């Protein structure tokens, strides 16, 4: 089962590596407006294109956000940095049980229209992994946004 998560994580990383950086003038107005309407006090905004979707990365205060938006301006997903202490106990328990030799690195909460997940970077002396887990402690596949 861990091999499946490793494969899915590798595919997700490969997908994000092939994203194209964009200057703001190459981002459709409706996509930009969607971000500006939903988020205030944005700083350090950058844009990428991932397939047909757009990705906005920015900071609000000291938190980093990553937003996936389709070409019509609909927000498909929001990634927000959180601290390890903000993880639900069931998530912490599942990580400790399934990855006892790994330490937790960056943690993000991923919100979609219908679901909420946690994206957790794990590392030990041999491997770096990214896993997705729901609030009940169940591991899930990395979401793909079309």
C-alpha cells in the first residue's frame, strides 16, 4: 500500500514540475478576478499554468496559499500552510502508525468543493514522501484537477 502512495506522490510531483510560469498579463482576467475577489491583502503573487488550469501562489500575512483555478475562473482547490499542531489527532495517529520512522515536514490543508485533506511531507534518512490523508486518518490518492 505504501508503494501506491509513493507512486501517486511521484506522479503529482512530476505533474507540478511541468507547470509553466506565467506573467500576470497572460492570465485571463476572470481567473485573476476570482483570486482577488476571494482573498484580500495578497502579497508576492505568482502564476503558473498546469494543463488547462491556473495556479496562483501568494502570501497573506505569513501564511502561504496555493490556489488551483480553472479557465472559467472557478476555484477548484485551495492549499494553505498549517502547523503540525493543527493536524487532527486521527491524522497524527495514522501518520505515526503508518510512517513511524518518518518525521513530519511541511503540512498543508487542501480544500476542494466537496472534500478536505491534509498534504503532509514526510522524510527519513532514506526517503522523502508526500501523502494525502483525510481528517479521519484515511490515506487518499493525490487529487488531480481537470
